[in-house]
C-alpha cells in the first residue's frame, strides 16, 4: 500500500476519497431501498377494504404506521378524502414530488465519481510523464531506463486506479437510478389507486343514499 501511495502521489488520496464516498452512497441507498420496500398490492387491498367499509380514518391510520414513501402518499390522499377527484389527484402528485428528492438523494453523486475518477487518473498519468521528461539530461538523449519504466508504471497505475473506481461507480449509478425510477412509478400508481378508491367509495355511498331516499 505504501508503495502504491508513493507511486501515485497525492492523487492517491483524492481517488481514495472518491472511492470511499462512492461506497458510502451505494451502501446508504441500498439500505434505504430495502427499508422502504413494501408489498404495494397487498397494502392497497387492505386500504381498499377499509375505505369501502367507510373506515377512512382507520385506513389513514394503517397507512401512517407503515414505513416508506408509498404509505405516506396514500396517507396524504386519505387525509384529504373530502376533496373532489381532480383536487385529490393534485394532492397525490404533490405528495409524490415531495418524496422524489429523498428517493434520488445522493445517486447523482455516483455519476460524479464515475466522471471525475478517470480524469484524476489521467492527471496522475500526466504528472508521471511530466516528472519523467523534466529529468536532467533527457533532452540530450540520455534516457535512464529505470526512470522511464517507473514513469510509465506510475502513469498506467494512476489511470488503472481511476478506471477501477469509475466503472463500478457508473454501474451502481445505473442500478440505483433504475431502482429510484421503479419506486417513483410505484408511488404514482399508489397515489392514483388511492384517489380512485376514495372517489369510487364516496360515489357508491352517495348512490346508496339517493336510492334509499327514493325508496323512502
């Protein structure tokens, strides 16, 4: 390790910081997505039974005690169950947008790591070559073989380390960005279905009351 630090120089610490930051983002986002994961279908079926039974407050309570943004979106819709359909859709859309920042948090940082790491590696390569060509006597054709091999080794090592950080960072960025899109899509679906549940249940109650009034 000490030889690696000496060969690459101060840029080793820059690349190390980028690698540590990337690992921290990956670990935090994977844990986050695991923590908020719920079975949306089962959750909505349970909410549907309560709403159809007229227990909107109980349905809201059930949604509020579950973790994750999907439950919060549904809870927000249920909290405004007295609004008209279009207004409820706006509430659902606003609730989804409020969750997007937390869902996508730090993911773009991986793209920064994937972009900057190879550039830092190239900078180390250039530094190694500059150090080699600035040696006394080189311009007169007196090229020390050992110094040349050291310079080439440092140049290749810097670029290789930068790429070895950038490639996994970009792959994890693609994976986590895809997960984030799936979660946002799930939120939009949950919000839309919650709006339909509330409005359809209310319409059935109103139709039942009208029918009862006519029979009376």
